[in-house]
C-alpha cells in the first residue's frame, strides 16, 4: 500500500436470524447483509451501487472455520468450509431495520440456506458475528466527504462471501477473499456438493433450483508466483526442475523474471482463469537501471508514448486532437465574426465622417440662408424707412433675428397705414375745420380693421 494511503474497508457487519429447520440436511434463515448510504466503517454506498452489488449476491457462500477445541468460529487458516448459500430467487429485498442505537436503516436482506445436517456447528451461526466480504480486486471508488465525515464512496464492488466470525474475531480487511489453490479446490468440491444436495431438497418440494455458474476462487500472489515458476522452469524426465528462471516480481497480468541462460530480464505475460494460470506467449526484455527521480519521470513519459500505455495515450491524443480541431473551427468562426465587426466599425467611421461633413455643409447653408434672409429683411425695412420714423424702424431692427421678412413687412405696413390714415384724417379735418387724431391703431390690426376705423370716422362726422 502506498505511503499515507488509507486502507479501504471491504468487510461489513451482517447477521443471520430466524433459523428454521427444513429437513435433516438444511435449515433456512434470513440474513441482513448491508445497508445503503453511510456505514459505520467510514464507507458509503449509493442506491445505484447497492442495487448493482445485489446482482452478484446469488450463490454467495456463507463460509467460516470451526475450532473444535474452542467450540467457536475462528480466523481464516486452511479449513474454510461452506456453511450455507444465498440462492438466486426473488427473496432479495430492502427492509427497514432499527439498530441498537435506535437509528433506522435500509438493509439488503435475503433467505439463506445453512448446511446444518453436514456441519452441526452451523446451527450456532445464529447470534454469531458475520461480515459481508467484498472482492478487493473489484472495488472502485474514492475518498470524499459526506457532511463533515470522510468516507470511501464505492462506485463498484462485488460481494464475494458472507463470513461467520467467532466471538473474539474481528472482520478481516486485508486478506478477505483469498484462497490457496488447494483450499480453493477443496472448498469448491464441498460447496458444489452442498448445492447438489440443496437442489434435491428444492426439487422434492416442487421448486426448481436456479442455474448457477461455476464458482471460482481468487489465488493469492504466492500461489500465482509458484505456478509461474513451475511454468517457466520445466521438469526433466525424472521430474527434476531445471532452474532457468528466477522470479523478481509478480503483477496482475505479468511477471518480471531473470533468465540465467542469457543473463537477461524479461516481462512475461500470463492469464488467470480461476485457479488456473497460463503463459500467453508474450515476452519482452526489460532493463534495471539506476536513475534519479527526474530521470525516472522522463522515462515514465517515454513509457506512455512508446510502452504499455500507448493505446491509452493514442486514445487520449485522439481526443485532444478532436478537441483542438473543434477549437480551431470555433476560432475560424470567431475570426470571421471579428472581421465582420471590423468592417462594420469601418463603415461606422465612414458614416460618422459623412455625417460630420454634412453637418459642416449644413452650417454653411444655415449661414447662407441667414444672410439671404437678413438681406431680404433689410430690403423690406429699407422700403419703409423713408416713410416711417427712426424709432419705429429701430424697434423692428431690434427683433430682426426673431421675425421673418413677411412678419416685418406686415408690422411696417400697419405702421405705414397708421401714418397714412392720420395724414388723410388731418387733411379732411383741415378742410372741414374738425381735427381728430387717431392713435389707437395697433401694429397687429389688419386691412379690414383699418377700413373699420375709416368707417367709424365717417360716422362721427355725420353725427
């Protein structure tokens, strides 16, 4: 185990209850196996993972080792026995169970058959501690937090056995699920015999025994090492082995071995099938060299590029190339959009310049128009200047910028009419001896108003 890496729990408290004798060979009970969510041993099973684990439950054996002297179940040595089995039927359910501390949890429960006729001590399993064992090689997941508690969150796991524990035995963590080759063969024989007898029992009761696959047990690395040594060093006709290879290290799919005949080291690949080991024929020369950490890191990079991880590297490189291609396409689209924006901005600049030029032209036109209008207004004023007094002309000039030529002409025409009217009245008064002055005519009176004044004047003379 790497330094500072936490061990991953793979044993869980289980319990068999309600044992009832079926016949002289078997008794039937109910087993609580494990529960979903957060467990007390710092693990966590999601609903999806728990459901998948139950697919591996059928034909899970109940195993244990009985110590005649202690009259109790004991630790794993070399006498592991099959005491029972969980069958593949519809009795696997989730049930709410209240723990001793009052907490309610959802347990996976199933019927279990115990071989009480073959092993009388199987009847003593009730009340004993049990644990659900997971196959360590099947475990996938990572450490994380649920609330404030750090737990191992399983993403995959396979149930390997339900182990009976003695009163003074703790669940095993590191060695659970491993059998020697001989132990595996002996256990397999007994377990198969138990299933055959159970099949007879069920068929006599009108039930059909579900089909089951051949049961395989995991070899320890020591057993694999021994088998590989025998395969690499063939015996002669007298049964004596020729010491040609020495094994340096064993991995899950290959072994590093030194060949004495050519003084070279090889990586030799092998395959496992239950308790059988066979060489696959692949052999690659390897070298042991003294390197620094920096040199080792560099060699690891070369290994990724050219070694056993090349397929994974090629797949990763293809994914990177695909993403880079997608990014390049996006960059092309962005560049095209940038060009469109630049063209639009250039058009905006041109429009702004055009608007500025139009504004300048407009100012020139405004000035020209003002000059023309002022000239026209002056011409109107000058036309009346000789006939009107300077004060009247000055008053109009003062408002020349706010009045149009027509308005100026209208005002001056009224003033001219007033002056002319006074002159006519004076002339008539002189001739008739009556003198009246009209000074009430305003600049805003129209020609019709003037006619009214004349008419009024005539009426007064008549009176």
